[in-house]
C-alpha cells in the first residue's frame, strides 16, 4: 500500500491470516485509505492519522523498534504496520498492559520476570503520583506523616522560600529541560549536561536553601521511575503535572478525583474495537498481566485480539519430575 | 458530547480553583505539638496547661545553628479554666498554628490527678485533632518538669515517653494506657482504672524517666499507687501476660524466672450474707532465667523446687495486690463487674452496699506454674563438675 501523495511512502501490513481479526484488518485498511496527505515521513505520522483517541493522553497504537517484539505482537493476533524509512513498527490494537510487558519478561525465568513486571506497574504509579502525594502530604495532611518523618520534612521545609507546589514545579520543569537537552546532544556531551545539571545544580539548590532535600529526592525518584515504562512516559509526564495541580489545591481528595477521572477514561478507551483494559478483566489473559505465568501455561492467544486459530500450544505437561515419569513409563511398557 | 466533556472539565478546574487551597497549611507555618502536660494550679478551678512544641531546625543551607544544646523543644504555658481556652490563649502567643495531631503523650501532674482527671480529658475525646493513641501518664511531681527536661537518648521527651509506654505494653496489654483504652475502661461500673506512674530522674544535667508503678484511679481520681511488686501482682491477676519475670528467693538460692505467657480466670462467689469470695486461677508458663546458689541439687530437683516456690510467690503477689486495692477501696480486680456479669439480679441488691462489702471480700488464688525451659544451659555452674 502506498500512502502520501508526494512522498509515495510504502506502507506494509503484516498479520497472520486466520489469527488476526478480519474486522480489525478491514477497519485498518479503511483508515489507511482515508489518509490523503502529501507526506508520510515516519510511522509516527501514520499513528496520528489512524488512532482512535487522538486527544487522549494515552496512545492507542503501540510501537516498537525490536523485531522480536513486533513478531510477538503479530503472533498474538495484532496487525503490524511497517512504514518505509522508519525503524518503528506500529501495531494495532493496543492494550494498556502492553506498555508494561517487556521482551525480557518472556526470555527470563518466571519468578523474577513477575517481580520486574510488578515493579514496572509500581514505577508507573510512582512517576505519576509521587510528587503530588508529597505535595498533598506536606501542605494538607501533615497528620498522616509519621512524627519523626514529619520533623525531617519540616526541617527541610524550614527556610525554603516557595510553597511545596511551586518547589515541585521548579524541579519537574528543570528535570524536563535537562532531559530534553540530554536527548538532543551527542552522547558524551549529554552526560556532561546531566552531571552539571543534576548533580551540581541540584546540590547547590539544596544547600542554598531554595529547594528542600526531600523534594529533590521525590522528583529524582519520579524521574528515574518515568524511564521504566518508556511507552507511557509522555502520558505520565502530563498526568504528573495535572495531579500535582490538583494535589496542591485539593490535597489527597484532588488526587483521588484525578485518579478516578483517568480510570474512567481508560476504561472507556478502545483501540480498533478492543477495550484498552481488556486483559485486566478477570479472564485467561490475566496470566500475562500483573505477573507473568510460565510460558507453558499460556496455551491460548489473548482474547479479543486473536480470532480463529487461538491455540498457541496444545496440552503440555511441564517436565516437573522427569526421571520419575520416565521410569514409570518404562514400567508400564 | 463535546459540550458535556468541556463542561465536566470546566467544573473540575473550577472546583480546584474555587476551593482556593482551603485547609492548606505549609509545613513552615505549623508548630508541631509533641506533648501536653496538665498541672494543678493554686487557684481553685484552674489548672496549668503546658504544651511542648517540637523545634524545627532548618537543615537547608549553612544557616543551621550548631547550638543543639538548648533542647529540641520549647514550652508554651498558660493558666486557665480549661484546656481549650488555654490553647486559644497560647495561639495568640505563637507565630505558628498549633498543630495537635502529633501529640505523643498526655501527662498529668500527681496533684491534678488526685483532684480528678475526668474534667480535663473531655477535650481530648472530643477534639478531632487529638489521636486516640495518645499515651496518658501520671507524673510524680509536675508534668511541666518532664516536658522541659532534656533526655539522654531521645530527641524529644514526648517521643521518649511514647516509646517507653510501647515497651510497657509488650509486657501486658493491661499496661496499655492509650486515651482510647482509658476512655473505654471508664465505662466499667466498679472497676478501678490504673495509669502508669513515672518519675523524672536527673543526674549531671541529664534526665530520664522511670516508671515506678501504677496509680489507681477511682472515678477519675487518684486514690493510691502500686509499686513495682504490686504492679506485677496486678498484671498477673489480669492475665494475658506476654513477657515479664518473677524472682524466687529461698534459703537454698535465688532464681529469676521469665514468664513466657500467663492466663487467669476469675469467678465470684457471693454468700447469703453478702460475703464475697473471688476465686482466681492463674496459669503461667515460665523458663529459667537466672540461677544463684542451689549448688547441692540436680537440675531436676531445682526445677521441681522452683516450680512450687514460683507458685507460692505468684499467689503472694496477687494476694498483696488485692489487699492493697481493698485498702484504697478500689476494685482493682473488677469483682463488681464480674458479679454484675454473672449474676445481674444479685448485683442490684449488692450495688448499694458495695463500698462496705468490697473491703471485706476475700480472694482465693490458685496458681499453677509450668517450667518448660532451662535456657541455653541445662546444668548449674559448679566447680569440678566436668564429666
């Protein structure tokens, strides 16, 4: 398929016939045919023309640079969109949990993979809510802080000139600037930027009494946690600012309001007819959400994604006690 | 649809803006109260109220003063009719909002405790800023001195008190003196309440607090105190001990036994003439903590010997405590409540004469001790005993 009147960019759809949903295929083809622009320079252009909720904070089209990830998505019944000249392969429909599933989860052993999967959810929540929780606690709900910790916080707040919200805003924005500068520059220079920016400025800001040390810690953890789930990093950055604003004006209540609003939005969101939260519903897909079950227990492809040939794996007994079983088998013979 | 979305968004934003950060208090506008003390005043109907406020030292910048010797808290003091009035007066003297949520301890001077603590405690039960876990303590002398004192280890005296009380509670839940517990026990008909009694010791400019026993309250007034041994008897009679020890001294030697756990049950018996006997059974499991002497006995003999002696000692301690309670005419063991629970009709007739009946009541204690463990060593130290 060729999209773009001037650039004539080759766009290729990759899917497994008999596994991908025919309705999604025809819908995708229809949406692609609707695009009558003169230029498609990257797969990101395509993403913006075909996504379900262009104004949502959350993307409904997933992307990857890794061939194995793209292949895995196709095998789950998704359709990959490969755009000429772009290293990013898009895939639809996208589910929310996809951002939290890393390729390494499936290559590593089960228990550690489950822990790191869980850590990713935690990191996402931290990066969105940690600054706002800190603001809410120190400016509204001091009674919720343990006494000794309260004195530590109070000591750090003593003598700093700005209210907690402003302090957090300064830190968040300076971090965003640092990150942006680091991304644009060549790698060796980028490292120098982060050292000067983060270490020197951060330390000087604390010792000059402009920003409190707990706030620096909070924002630093927030920033690092933001890198754990790169696919949702942009959504997290915006959400973080919104929750901070509400935490500063309404406290924990404001955070709750925003949390519920986002939750309602996410529940209503769909990607090519598949609910965004599909796998989080209690179903057999739950084996691959908060934790990852062993590969041999995931015998079926995800619900609502795969149609037709949904069996990944026939009945399989893992070799739990190989010697015993083999001996018993010999006896029977 | 779009209009509705916009409306929702507008309402959300306006909700945030119009609320105008109500109730927002920056940390540096708060005076964090850590302890409250109440002392008797010379003027009738008034009391001295003392608030201990934690001092916050800026760690930001190099402005931090090095003189940490002048204590970590300052004192606000006011003589007033009620605590709320006193707090309002103190608020006028303070540049920061008095923040009561983190109050760790509520201290009563001995004198005001004798006058009655119930009128003082109402505010604490009513105000939402005060936690129900606040520890209540009676201080030998004045509560103010404790709040002013500089403690050996703990940064803030009130934190020190809260930690001490925590340790006490690990011995028996009957030593727990949170505001909630105290308020709950106030509802009991005859049973006397107890509160821990502490004394401030001072040496070379360093202070520490020592719990010296319990005070016994009747109707919210202190009527007497129990020293260490009587306190031991009291918690033995209450049962549910989680830790503790009992010392047995005989002519053969001296031993300390650790109480691993103990339980007790009591049954009141009322005679026709109004004679009251409380039958109490105490079962304790103990282990050998320390031995001195007993050099001519084998370990089995010692264990048997100690078991009997421990039982005797337990009976004596509980008996002494009961007698002490009777001397104060304070129903420490809750005999009245037990009678009310077991025989409500009988209680109605006894109730009116209770104050004369109770001092004549008898206690019948039966204690069984079980020595289950000799500790890490199975032998006793003796010369030339190597096999």
